[in-house]
């Protein structure tokens, strides 16, 4: 979707019990009036009134009325559609409010590359943006299309199909992930490696765990410690980072993906950053981090702030929580209130809100961040 220069940049905020939207000066563009509000994607934002939801435009006008069931409707427009549910009937709605009836399906997920997964009689297939079934429901599990292929599972085995439903990579793996930068993580005999889009095992299944490729690098685990390799399978760092055993048993303790040339890794219970040569360029001195985005990374010990790529502190370590920089501003929490700081560490929007989201270009597409 083309982004115009005059598109509005807004963030959802809560003050008291009501939500509205502010601009980067902190002024309300859409007044406090909703019981909950989500960020804008593809020109629309989901808002809640009571137990019902609808979607507004960047003027605060309802384009899709607040009549839909909150707990069964999706939160964002993705690739031109959002799923909503009303009185037991599901629909996919476009940004103008036109409905595609999908109530005959047991489940449906977002469109990706023109297709959406649907469940019928306990099996999964795909429909196109006209609602036509183009890949018959035959799989136990399906995922989104990424880079032209989608991972699917049948009888415990995983492989990949193209948008015509052809099984271009046989269903023979015990697990599979999405393609990223032309390679996909697969599991075979309890070990992980990577295949290309022709199904060639370009990096052998020999690792205890693996992430996904970002900026030509991927984290892999050996003997319960992590290191990085490149797309040729060449080892770039020692296997010494992020012990696989996590204090959160349900989350693998993987290093962060490379973002803006740097990756956050953990050593001796502290986080620092390495570059693509494997050099440790920001010391291991933080208890947690979100990694770099827009040139800055949130880092935290007892309290948090932001560093630049040199490791210099640009926003002091005094905030309890923060969200990433977006359009030059980052949301921060201080003494149970939220506001925004700029890249100089100055509080650009007063810390007075009870909660807020990040600034987004209202017409920008849905954003998927690798993790």
C-alpha cells in the first residue's frame, strides 16, 4: 500500500477510563470516547464501545459500525481484510465495510499473499479474496504464506505448498517454520537445519534449536548454548550465548534476531550486542532489552532507558517500562503514568496518560516484527 506524505501519525491513549488518539505534539486528534482503542493499520483502527467493536478512520468517524462481537473479531486489517463476528456469523470486511460471508467455515485467519486459511469439517485449506476455495481443506494445520510458500501439516508431518496448492516440498519434517530470506527452519530427527525453496537442505539438521534468518544471520543452538551462523552455514560466533533453559519455561531463551546490523545476546545473565562479525561491541551489562529499532534500543536493569548503536545512553535509565521508537518518539512509563520521549531523551509529550500505544502512520500496512 502506498503511503502518502500527508498521512496522519497517531497513537492510541487512555486517560481515566476512556481512549482516544493523539498526534506527536500530544494534542487530541480523536477525543477520548472509546472503552478501548487499537492502533491504526491500513487506514482503520478497531475501537470498543461496551462489548461491541467497530472500526474508525483517521478522522474518528465510524466506517464499520460498533455492532460486532468483541471476543470473536480480529484486531487489525491485514492485506485488505479483517475478520468480524456478529450473532454467530463470521465475515471478512474490507476497509469500506463490504462483507464477505465466511460463516460456513469453522475458523478463518488473516489473508497473506492473497490467500486466507479456513477450517471446514475439521480440516484446513485456503480461500482467495473473492471467497473462492482455491486449496481444498485437507490439512490438520496450515500457516500464512510467506515468500510464496506456506508450511502445512498432515498426520504429524510438515512440508510446504505454493499458492496453487502444489506440495512443492514434501511433507516429511517433524516441524517447520516460515520462509525468511529464502530459507526455512525445519526439524528432522530432533535436530534443526534449513532448506531453500527447492527443498534442498542447505544447512544440515544438526542443531538443538534454531531461530529464523534476519539480515543474513540466524541464531542456532549447540549443547544448549547459542551462536550465530550465516546463510552458508558458516559459524560466526562461539556457542556461548543465551543458555537454552529460560526462567520462563514456556519461552525459549533465544538471542534476538539481527536488527539494524546488531543482535542482542545474553552472556552471564546480562545482555549486550554483537555485530555481524561476531564482535561484542556493546558490553554485557543489562538485564533485558528489546533490541534495536529506529536506531535505538531499550535496555533495562532496575529501570530502563535507551542506548544508541555506540552504546551511549541517550535516554536515562529511569523508566519502568517503554515501547520502541516510532516516528522519533518512544512511549515510556514513569510512576504509573505514560508519555513520550524523543531521541534526545527529552519528554516530548507529557507523562500524564494511563496507557498508550506507539505512533503509527494511519495508512501503513500491518507490521510483522521478527523475533
